C-alpha cells in the first residue's frame, strides 16, 4: 500500500483516540463558539449581560426566604446572602457544564451532520463560555462580600481559598464527563433525557448547596459524603466563609472520581461521535 | 497520483424507527460478536438498497462494495436517482458518519459543501458568521481575516456585513455560505447540490469558481448533482450510482447517457399521467402520440407523420395553441411545433368534450437517437392551460433513403438538410 495518506477513514477507531492534535488545530473554532455563546445570549435584550446577575440575585433572595426563613436551615453562622450566593454560583456552573455537554449531540445535530471537526470542541467551548458567566457572578459575590466586610461582619479567609481555580476546574470536568456520557446515551435512547432533567434537580439537594454539611449526621452524612461534589462545595465555603470543612482526602476522592468518569466518558464519546448521525 | 481511494466501502442502515427493539438488537449484537465471537448477525441480512421494492429485513445497505479512485486534480461528477447513495458517499468522505465496512484513503484537506452556511447563527452579523463558518470548515482566524475582503466581495453582501444574518434573504445567506467555502482552499472539495439555490448570476459565479478551483488550481472536486448540464460542464469523469453500488464509471457523457436511459426504463406510464398542471376549467382525459397513449414509442425508418390527439373536457370556451417541444436526452430543445406562432390561428375549444387532433410532418432526414417531448397548451395571448413536460419518450430509428445509413444525432444534429432537387 502506498504511503502518504493524510486521512484514512475506517469503520471503527481505536478505543482511545483523542485526536488532541486535531483539537488544538481547531482552537480558533473553540474561540468562535465561546464568542457565539456569550454574544448571542444578550442580543436584542435591554439589560444584556446584567441577566447573568439577576438570576442568582433573585434565587438567593428566594432561598433566604424559603430555606433560611421558613425552613430555618442553618447557614453555620455565615451571612445568608453570601452562603446561598456561593452555593448557587458553583452549582450553576456545574449544572450548566453538565447541560451543554449532555446536549452536545442533540443540539448540534445540524452542524455535526454536515461538517467534520473534533466534536469535543463544542462542550469544551461550553465550559469556557459558562466560566465567563461564572466569573461575572463571582464579581457579584466579591462585591457583596466586601460590602459585608465594610459593614463590620467578621469573615474568616484562609489560605485554602487559593485552591479556588482548582475547585472550578473540578466542577467543570465533573459536569463535562457526566454530561458526555449522558449525551452519548441520549443520542440513541431518548428516555435518559427525561430522567436526567429531574435527576439534576434532585441531585442539587444531595449536594451541600443550600445547607452546610454540619447539619447532617449519621447515615445521611455518610451518603452525602459519597457525593464527589460535596468536598468541593464544603472546601470553598471553608475558604472564604469560615463554615464548612476542608479535607485533602475529600478533594482527592473528588479528583480521582472525576478522572475515572472522564476517561470512561471520552471512550464512549469517541465511539458515539463516529455514527451518531445515524441514530440521533 | 490518487487523491482519494474508496476501498470496498459499505454502509449499513437500519430501517424504520430507532427505538423499539434497538436495545435488544444492541444487546444481541454485543452478545453475538463480543462474547460468543460470532460474525455480526445484522450485517448479513442487509439487502441492496432499492427504495421502491419492499425488502424483508430491517437493515439495508445504503452503499455496498464501492471501490474507485479519484486522481489528483480530477473533477468527478456523481449522479444517480434519489436514494442511490450519493449523499451517503459524500457524508462518509466528509467524516460526518463512519462506514460500516471498507476504508477511504485521502490526501490533503477535505472541505465539504454538503450544505453551505453550516453553523450560521441568525443572531450574529454577517462578519461574525464568516468567522464562525470559516472556523467550522477548519480555517484559522488569521486565514479568514486575510481573505475577508475577497469573501465579502464574492458574496456581494458588503452592505449588510454588520447586519444579523436572520435579516438576510435566503439567497444572500447562501451566497455568503458559498463564498466562505469557496475561499477555503482545500485540496479536496466535496460539493452536494449547492448550485440549486441562488440567482442566475450567482450560479454562474459559483460554477466559474469551481472551474477555477479544479482547472487552474489543480484541486480535486467531487460533485453531486441532478443538474446534468452543470455536471457536464464541470466534470471530467462521471460515476453513476445505482441502488448503493457503482453502476458505471467513465466519461461524463457516457455516465449521463446511461443515467438518462435508466430513468426512462423505470416507467411505463401513460402520457396523460405526465400532465403536471392544468387549469381548473380544463380536464385532459387522454393523450395519444404516435398511435399510443403510453409514454414510450418508436419512430421507425421511413415514418414521416407523427400524430397527436388530446381528448378532454372544457368547462368554458377557450383558445389555445398546441406547443410541442422536442428535446434530446440532455434536455436541450431541438425542434418545436408552435402553430400559433406560424400563422396566428389558434385552436378554438368549445365548452364540453373536445378533441384536438393534429398531424406533424417530420423532417425527411431525422437523426437517429433518443428524444423527449413536452406537450403544452397555451392561450395565444396569455396563460398556459396545460403542461406535460418530458411526457413522451421517442426512440427514433433514423430516416434515410434506401440503402443508406441514418445520421447520428450526436455528431450531425437533429436533422439532415435536403439538397435542392436536380441541381447538377
């Protein structure tokens, strides 16, 4: 057989063929997708990017009323707005990373059906554009935080807060890898979609978003600790609000968990990517 | 040197809905192939892909045993009727979906125009979409920036560049999409029916661009189309696909001729069934041409008279011309009957049943070959009453004197000129 073919198309790829080189070559496309996500969201809106802030503000107010007020769930001494805002900010980022990844095939069937490019570009761009959104919400959080400091509230900050970028990374890739598995399965079996949409809502309550881990005990606590997102949420609150807890073991568990799921998801994604157009 | 090699390519599709039974099929397939090590049970049952006849299995080979090579710089036209597997073939090449069997080898960057304007977002402006679309096609931002002026110029949308694409007319969107793709400069270009849209000026531009791409710049083009004249003018080689396998590979002319032949063989219908439209006040019941109401007939040697008879019912009085256009198998008009144009005397149709009976004198030396005929009724001043395009397929044996050879349409045209008698 002659040499020099730049492209060979075969029925089945090797199990793990990530095509990182191709991914790198398409970095401009990644940038374009990020840009598109951010620019198109607030086209023809009056408030524009302010909408990124309005949602967490109102949600926080609602949580303060329902969980803090009516239900009287403790925030472990931290001011309620800061406590809820931090939880909402992180949870939103995770769930949106999960969302873009899990819909990657169904939402992009039109484009995927016509042109080839490394499909991973799309979910990766989703992580990035949501990161921008999250950073805007982070600024809100910081503003409220400074406001509390000026008002004389005592808030303990410690060195573990330096790990914040790592927490964000963990949230993003948890969302990505779970989402990719779901996307691959839903491209053929649509049932999963319904399961996932309310499963996500339930899962929020299994994560210390609106409550601190300190209110859980015994069996409930053991179960909540199995959730790989728990250590991340707890560690962030520990770093800036002084409530919650920090454990290297927990973070290690979360990281390993993420890497395993990521590996599996990429395997499945690679397989699906080849023929999903026939089944979607 | 070959730019692309298709080696025994096959693509299996499941018919019907994907859903019920999918999971059990998947489990069964997994059990048979992975655990027991048998051959894939669903690969064997596939039948060739004939859309019209009902098969027995739920799986079908959209493509089977496709093997051919495309040399560098060649422009290959892929033709075939709907469902023959043309688009599937291009989809495999552009890696939108993977083949079930076989291997495709290619040299250089492949860009597909399966449909132009891929990834256009209505909310974004023309400029933003050029960048978006270009990056989807694999260009870098620097590349796009350097070609931006050319692209805008080619698309002719300079004025709307910063307007959201959702405000564009559909033609403008297509222009923009094609323009981006045209400046992609890939080694292999895959085009599927893009020329069907856009106005005449743009089509000309687009075809010209494709010619430049293939001739001047020596790139390889795969072109799928139903537009035979575009295929003929662009392609250096033709591939005819039939039911998922290669029916013919050879010169463009031969491939087209075979395709036209095939599409005629498939139908034995009445001429009147070809009536595409007629006005509500007119009902056409039967059309007889050359002594038969079937759409295929033969003009034998020596025959000079071609007879027409249209029977129908009119709900009101009207005037009409009978127009008959004779075309060759490439759809080029060769001759016509348009009696009203000659003498301005239309046919009067009175309310009630009517019959139009006419006889046409054929040229003495009519060329042998295949012909297609349009039959049209048109008011001398205004509208069309009835139209039946491509409604009669005539095989002409070729007229000539005794002991002679009929002339051939391909080299000598539609009819032979006659000598004035006794000139010498």
